[in-house]
C-alpha cells in the first residue's frame, strides 16, 4: 500500500511538473509568435546582403570572378536557410527563453508586444537591423586596417618564434 501511495504521489508530481513545463514552453512559443521571430530570421538574412556585397568589393570581385562569387554566395544562402531555418531554430529558442525567463515574464513580454507600441517596435525592427548592420560595416571598415596590421604582427611573431625554436 505504501508503495502504491508513493507511486501515485510521484506520478502526480511528475504530471504537474510536465504541465508546468508545457505551459512555460507555450508562453515562450507565444512570445516568439507575437514578436514574429520567424520573420526576423528572414529579415536578418536579407540585411546580410549589403554586407556580402561590401565583402565582394573589398576582395575586388569583378569580371570573370563575379560568377564564382555569385555561385559561392548562393551556396552560402542555401546552406544558411537549410541549417538555420525556423523549424530548427524555434525549439532552441524556446529552450533558451524558458531558461532565461520565468513563465510569467514571458507572458508579460508577449502582452507588451501585443500593445500598439510593442507592434511599432516590431514593425521598425527590420529598419533597425539594416541600419545597425550598415553602422557595423562602417566601423569594421574604419578599423579593419588596424586588425590587418595586428594580424601581420602576429604572423611575424609566430614565424620568428618557430624559426628560433629550430
């Protein structure tokens, strides 16, 4: 009888824990839905296009090498869309959100994003991503010569170290 009672208590506790977990996951899923996270992923890919174009310009991709670069870019896009698609990302994001936020916090965030100002924020997100990417590209262009210089210094130091070891 004690074993049966212990089993029933354990069963009920596990059932309540599973119900709590699924409601927590449902809250995370709701937040992802109201924030249009699946669309943000596509917007992020689209925002990367100017970055790739700038990369092509920096590597002096022109003339007959343009076709090679375009094929490579298409393969990169295809790989990104296959490997980082929403079907694969959603469960990972739900796991992250349920780890970082309580169920109540997720519900409150979802409620905020359902308000007019929350919707405006979501509507402006693609523009913010594009502008942020453009600013980041500008900053990278400004300090990339310094990074190249540091890399050259590192290569020289490593070469000297290897030669002195022998």
